[in-house]
C-alpha cells in the first residue's frame, strides 16, 4: 500500500451513534440560608442517541511532520435528567437593586424558596476544538 501525504488537507465528517453520560451533580449552596443558589442533579444514562459534526485541517511541514487542528459539535438527544430530590434542578433568582451612581446591580434574592424544575428530556450539546 502506498501512502500519499498531501501538503494540506481538509476533512469534514459527521457521525451518528449512541453515547453514555454519567454527569455529576452541580451544587452551590447559599451559606446564609442553607438553600441552593444553583443545583442540578446531573445525568446517568446509557445508549442515548448522539450526532457529531467535525471539521479538521491538517498541514504537513515536511513529509512526516504535520499539525492537525479542528472543531466539533456534539449533540445528544433525549437525555433525561436525574431526579435525586423531588426536583432535578433549582436556583435562586436575582433582583435588580439601585447601587451607587444610580446603576442597577443584580442581587441574589434570598426571600422565599428557590425555583425548582422536574426532570425532563433535554438535548445536550457540546462544542470544542482540538489540535494534534
């Protein structure tokens, strides 16, 4: 088999398959009230439908030495959130208050309970770049 190395190459790829997601929960507690500023239960799913698009560019400086760089977009469909408490996510809201020089400042609203959401089917997307 003969290997042919071109000076520059561009490649676009797309793939469809299944993926496994085991995401940890995210938790930022409010020290004053003991409530959540931000909370998310995370994910623990197997065989979720995934699609990936990728663009890759390779430049060879000499015959056996080159640099590859690229970017990708990954989308996972029908990812169901965990429901560890009676909800999957929670957050405290912000309220605008007037600060010095009449500028509005967003302040954490510690009055009342945090807003909560039940587990739901979501689409998770990721974008990134790489080089080799």
